[in-house]
C-alpha cells in the first residue's frame, strides 16, 4: 500500500514542481516557510481513495497540482443594470480596478425572454440587470471590450442560447473566431424548474435545446463552458448544503446523460461543463461541500459514464457569496458576511469567485459597493496567506467527517431521485421543490424562535437606524431609450430576410434539427430576443408548473 501511496505522492510532487508558480512570496508574514501541501508521511489505500493528492483522482483536495500557487482564481464580479452602454461603463471600471473576468446580469424581461417593449416588461426594463433585446444591445454592451482576451460569463437560462447567439455574432463582428472564445453560459434550465422559476419551455423541450447547444459548442466553441450547473439558486431558495450538493450534481448527471443519448462522446463535451455553487453561512460546512462535490463528480464520471479523460473527472466551479444571508438592516455588516463566505470558497478550492456587495438587498450595487466587494477578494488573495497552501483544512477530523456526511446525504438523495425516474420526473412530481420548501420553512422557524441569530435582524437591533450608504437608482428613461432603440432596429433591418430566418428557426424546431445555427443567423439578421423565443414557442409550447403540496 505504501508503495502506491509513494508513487502518487511522487507524481504529484513532479507535476507541482513543473507547474509555473506566480511571482509571489509564499512564506508567512513572519517569514516561516509554507509548504504547498500538507499530508501524512505514510498514507494508505484508504487515504488515496478518499483524498489523494491535488490534481489526482478523486480530486477531494483540488483539481490542480499547485492551485493558487500557479494562478489565482478568476475575480468575476456580477454586473449589469440599465442600458447596455451604462453596463459597458461599469465593466470597464471593474476591469480597471483589477477584475479578471466579466459576468453579465440581465434584467427580468431578458431573463424571461421578453423584448423591452412587451407589455409584461413594463416597469422592469433595466431594473435588476441590463436590458438586452437585440444584437444592437449586445454590440453596445461589449463595445471596446476585446472578447478574445476577456472571459465572459452570462447568467441567463430560459433564453440562454439566444444570448449566446448574440455573443457569437458580436465576436464575429469584432473579427474574432468563435473557436477562441472563453467564458461560461449558465444555461442550467433544470435548476429553474427546481428553484429560480425563470423558464419558458417545458423541461423535455428545454433539454433538447440545451443538448443542441452542447453539440454545437463542442464542435465550434471548444474553449467555452456550455453549462454552469448551478446550485447557487437552489441554495438561495432555501435548501440545505446537502440538498444543494445533491440536486446540483443530479442536474449535472442529467445533462451528461442527454448528451450521451444524442451520440456525443462524453470526453468531448464533459470537460466544458462547469459548476456554480453558493458560499453560505456555515464556514466549515461550505468547505466540506466543495470537497465532497469534487469527489462525487469524479467517481460518477469515471465509473458510471465511462469517461476516460481526466479532464472529464474534474469538477471546476464558480462560487458566489450568499445573497440570501445579506440583510437590509445594518447593511455594512454584509461586508463581513461576504468576507468569510468568500474565504470559505477560496479554502474550498474555487476556480472563480463573485463577492456580493453590501447594498444588494436595497438596490443594484453602487460603484463604491462593487469596488469594496472586489477589494474583499484582493485582500483574501494577497494579504491572508490562504492562497499559499492547497486544501489547508484537509486532514481535519471535523472537516473530513463533514465531507463524508455530505457525500452520504447526497448519495441518499440520488437514490430517491432515481426511484422517481430521474430528475425530470422528480421535477414534474414536485419532489425537489417540496424538499427545498420544507428546508426553507424549517430555517425560518429557527430564526423566528431566535434559535438562529441573524445579527441586526432578530438580535443586536438598532431601533433608530439610518442607512447612510449610496444607492444606485435606475430611472424610467432607461425603458424609453431601450424601446426606441428596438423600434429603430426593426425599422432599419431587412425585415423580409429577418422573417425568413425566423421561419427557418421554427422549421428547425419542428423537424428536430439543431437550432443553434438558425439562432445565430437570426441574431445576425437583427431578429429580437422575443421574436426568436416566439418562433420556437410555436413548436415547443410553454411550461406551467403544477402546484406543489
């Protein structure tokens, strides 16, 4: 047993040594030497099966041999509000402040697949994110931003493939070949039915569209992450850490199964699947959750789905601190909450991180609040020393026990979901939604009974509180500007050609062809978001959720 352990250790040391380190002092502040990794001198088979070494199966201790010694996580602050030009200015501000990746927040009409001039959009345009109705908006959003050099994440699901079509068209207008585009499309429709509720089409039809997108990107956008399988919104809806872990990975396995059924080679598409987790209140539980997620994914991908490429076994993930935990009362406290949540994500080995701003329960982040949130990540990266060591809590009796228990709970949920026929039947029967609702209710009872203390809310209250932080306000003129721009687009485009492209999109949906090439063609013809949604809705219909009891 020691021989195998020694071989694995030596392999890790060799890979870690070959990996390039950042030009940075990795000692403690007092000058003590810090090793890259701490591990038992004499391990056994059990250690290798459950923990192993970073960059080696089952990746409990990390997917890279030297993690942040080689490269820090991507600091990807979520941003978007008002008009595309206003958000473009915020993007440029954040990049200037040291942000290393962009993440787009869209307004509610865009998230739901409605144009800015639709009756359902009235009063919502640009309020909770940027308003995008056509390629013209997307061109303004990324004006002066080189898409061949910046990784862009788009947080959208129901109409996500349409926003990707806009993005591809913008890149091509910049003279950039889509094959070199980097970034992530959230595109996780299953979690919408489970938690966030921003859907358009029924689950099975939506899965067809997403599989089309995976197939297209596997061939044409090989560096692009096709789905960010999201536990974040499951947790924000009130789930426990174990439910977030289990339901998120179950969704991921469902995407894998549909792509395999399409005839795709698992090792061709699986390396481009990524994950998006919440970093919540319990510091150690969150760290254990990330470690358990890596281990579960690696074992399933290798043993159940037959993936042979180690890249398919590696669970890579983005993290966002928990919006659910932020309070409108004493909002400055949110800076501290966000700091220890971000610290948990980093110690847990995240590849990308967004830190929430202190004012997000009151409005969209102000420029000052967004800057403080970004500085929080930079403080963790450069002043705390936690980026010096991989999995610094590995081997802790407490953390290892938590990791094992979360894995066990997740496996129990997988069995229940399988017994119901899989994720989609479980959604249709309301099982996942009901489990989350019960957990959310149980948590709120604890808060109401003061068995869980929320500082500033049910304890340590200030009766005479006056909130004195800057608040970003979105004026009603945004809606007028966006509607006028959309009308100008419709007036200036070749409407006959646009209608022809939309008709071909409908026909592709009807015949079962891959819709992605047709969506890109429609985008280039300046068809609007709502027009493309409606062209497919003719065939796919709309989803109405049944009551969950």
